[in-house]
C-alpha cells in the first residue's frame, strides 16, 4: 500500500480559478488530461493522484502518491475544495487474477465515488468505456442509451459495466453531484506505445517490427470493426466536461471505424478473410502459457462491441476530434517502433521519452 507523499492537501489558489483532482493521472489518458488542465487559464491548480509520483512536472500540478484500493489512505481530504474530480485510475493486469483487478477497479472506484460525495465535490467525471456496452451492431451506430451490460466473460468489460450500475445508484443517492460518464473508443497516442505493448502484448513483443512492409497480411475477422481515438482528443472532452454544466454519458470516437482494410492501408498489407476461431485458439494457448497478458475473453469482447454515435458530445461539449482514427493509430505504431514513452511509471519507454502535447 502506498501512503501520501506529502502531509498537506494543496489549497485553492488565491486566483479563484478551478481546482481539479485527477485520479490516475500518470497513464495514457491521465497525462493528456493533466497537460490540457495545466495549460487552461481557467484552471488554477491540478492535484494528480497516482500510485507512484512521476518525474514529469507540468505547470500548476502537484503530485500525491495514493493507493485507492480498500485499506488505502482517506481520499476525502485530498478532494476537499475541488471543483471536479476526474477518475481515470484503472488496473488492466493481472488478467489471470481477476479478483485483483476487481479490487482496484471496482472497490477502489467505489472509494473514489464515496469520497467525492463526502468532500462535497460538485462534479465527478468518470472514465467509462465503449467496453461497458452490451454487444451491438457493426453496420450502424448506437447512442448513449444502448445497454451497458458489457461482455460478461472479460474482466475489463465486466468491471466497466459494473461501475455503470454503481453510478446509477450513486446518482439517486447523491443528486447534488454532477456526474459525467465518458465512453471513448480505443485510445492511442505516441507516448502510450510502450505501456500498451506491455499491457496487451507483453514485454517480449517486437514493437519495432510493427511497420509497413514487414506485415504482409492483416486478418479480416468477422466482427473486426472498432472505433479509435487519439488520447489528446479524449482529454479535450474531459476538459470540456469540467467547465460545462453537462451530465450523463458521452460517446467519444473518431472516424473512420477501423477494420482490416483500414489496418491494411496503414501497414501496406493485404486483408485476408479468415474465421476468428483459429486466432482465438492461438491467443488462448499463449495466454494460458503466460506468453501474452491479453485475455482471449477480451478478444471476444472486441469483436462484439457496437459502433458509437458521438453526436451528443459534438452538440453538448462542443467537441470535435482533431485526429482521425488512422492518424491516431499511425502515431501509436510509430511509438511502438521507437519504444516511446514518458517520464511517468506507467508510460516508461525504451526509447526517447516524449511529453504529451499541451
């Protein structure tokens, strides 16, 4: 268990601007969110909470090392006088021990939610996901009213869906808290490449070989059509939700939806139709042997995710992605080749560290 790194909680600055607390501030989404908050003149201070304090030091930001799991320190004093809490903390591994990820992702999130209400924070912005959605269509888009029961076999989707139910109850118990649920597609940026390789493919995966000309074929699997988004664009939606009086769920994704043909264009490769079963069987065998960390159940979930309609985010958040899904993936794959990361523990890379854009 990690204890707070300092004994005092930063007070609201004399300027009277916004004070925002970001829980899970050093990962893929957190670094982009903190960067935008630090650059926003309406924000006076940012408190970044993470299990380990990073070397990266953006403006107006104070770090605290905090474990949100049960038995961790009291979170309420850290949220005191905050105008908004953005909850991003999530543990993807170990996939072989789902009770451990449940402890962080569900029980830890519940502690965050309770502390927000106890501290009187007026806004809670929660990182949900497209993974919270029940299986849905690939030939049309669905809005935020689509059921959020997840795919029950995969820990990630099961936990995201459970938190949706938890927030349903929380909204009734705490109508004074403005609750925003962000449901982005898959999030990519250059600086997240090393972290995502470790989480999903394993440390031994040859990231430098993921480039055009070295991948001759992309399998065209039934159901392989998903939405992606640059992490910086997702962060812009979080920033808008801090300052705008919005509540409820928001789908976030960029065009075009990604399929085998789009991936083939990125890698200058042919797309070849094939059934999902052989690839799924190979992934399951590698997972059981602990050669890859990604569960085959997550593979099943990805093939069943619906495509999302993002009209509500465009309309109520004034949000438009700057990057296409292809540009986000191209940047991510370039980061894989270079072993790119950042000076934070989750994003530590094997190449030259890159800071997120302001």
